[in-house]
């Protein structure tokens, strides 16, 4: 197990610890060439770039609607499936 020496984060792979440590150092190595905004993770830069290009790569399996962000596509798909992936801690009611 790999442990962060700044906080209580731990993980089983050294590369995940190295990524985590960037939170403390604010090291952001992935930079958008269009606007200069920087990111800790390449995946976040890739999502950000779609704002500039207007590209919508995530497609709803049910209706074909496209989204820029995976999480927005996933939330949208719950309108077709009726899935309620989140539960209120207070009352226990599910929501999407």
C-alpha cells in the first residue's frame, strides 16, 4: 500500500499516489493550447477541449442524443431507464 505523506490518502499503485500528490503541489502539467487553462489529469484536459471544439462524443444508447461529458450522458440515460443511482442520506429517497 502507498501512503501520502501529507494527508491520509492511500492506494495500491504508485502511479495513483503520484497523481494524488499533484493535489498538494498544485502541479498541473496538461495545458489547453486554446485558452491556457491547466489540468492535473489528461482526461480533464480532453473534456475541456471539447468546449472549444463543440465535439460531443458521448452518445445515449437509447435515443442517440450526444453529450460532451460522460457524466451528463450517464445522468441523461437514467431518464430512459428510470434508474435512481443516488439516495438521500436523510430520507432514503432515490434520485438521478
